[in-house]
C-alpha cells in the first residue's frame, strides 16, 4: 500500500481537515506527497487532543506524554486505543484513525515523521500542563517551535532525503513560526473568549505580535531562496503567500482574507 497507492480514505480526511495544506500537498511528487500527507494527518490527530475544549489539561498532558513515548516505537494500535480511552468518545475521525495515517506513510520517511510527532506531542503536553500561559518572548518561541517550527524542520529533512534539497534549520523554523504567528493574530480574541488562553507575552500589544510575525515571515522568505525543486517551491509558496496576505489584511483592519483572494493566490503562486 505504501509504495503503490495512497489510501483514498486518507485523501478524503486530509481534504476535509485541511484548508491550507491540501492544495500544496498535491503539488508534491509521489514519495514526498504521501509522506507530507501522512505527517499532516498524524499531527492533526494529536492537535485535536490538545485543542479539545472539554478535556482537562491534566488529562491532555497524560495522553500526549504517553503518545510521545508511543511514537518512539513501532506503532501499537491496541496500546494507542488504551491511551486514548479517556477521550475516545469526544475525538474526531482524524484522531481515531491515527494508525491508518501511520501505515500510509512511506517506509523510507516514517522515522522522520514519527520522530517529529513524538517531539510535537511532548511539547503540546508541556504547554497543556502550563495552560498555555505565555509570559515571555522565549515562551512564545518555545510554543511556536513545538506546534509549527518543528514541522518546518521535518519538512526540510524530507526535502533533503527525498529530493537532495538542503536548507537552513533556523530559517525552516522561522517558516513554521511565521505561519503560526499569523494564526495566533487571527484567533487572538477567539482563543481568549472561548478557551481563556492568550498566546501574547506579558506587556506585548498587538503591534509587537505583528512585529514577531513579520520577523519570522522574513526568515520564511529567505528559506524559499534555498528551494531549488519546483514542486517543493510550490508547496511552500502557497501557505506563505496566504500568511503574508492574511497579515496585511489584519494590519488593514480586516479579520481575514476572502475566499476569492485565496483562490487568486492559488493561481498566482503557480506562475513563475
């Protein structure tokens, strides 16, 4: 299954769960496409645990720490379901079917993906236990690394393994952080009102948060210069272009960009 055909069910769930990444994943070539699609679904599966509003932070911490350890070994479906038991009834399809997404990952990239999933689960556990209380710039850097920067690092490892494309680790982290900073800005009020959580360091205004996003998106722009393969360039170009446009829209006082702007951006990034 891994080498011949990526499961249709995985493609369906990917399309249903990802507005930002489904289209760019289609730009990638076979092994990379299947690896990144699997990784997205695996990360989304654990993200749903971290995000679940009705689950206590202590429970999230326990589950995510156990998953971090589970991912260090060949995947055990029975053990996974035991770990998930306290929240199983509340979890969406993408989380319940985690084992299928792992099985769909090509064998030559599975170790990279699982190492990243283990690290992400650990970081999410740590921040769930701390109730996402971001007090300093270092806190924000730590949180954005675990939920996004390390994805940039994983992608860079995949680019090198599968396509021989070498990139700078710091710029790869900046790419992930930049996208996450835009998400934090866009969801700031919602996070505060619905979850009672603020990802803004003490004493920071929205202006500092905009500066943080700009700083990391500048690193992302530099990261793009090292991508010599067109399919990888296209993959990275779309989320970054959407982040830049979303940031500009928010600076102009708009909540987000329109569906038409998204569609226009998809067309624009494919023109060299």
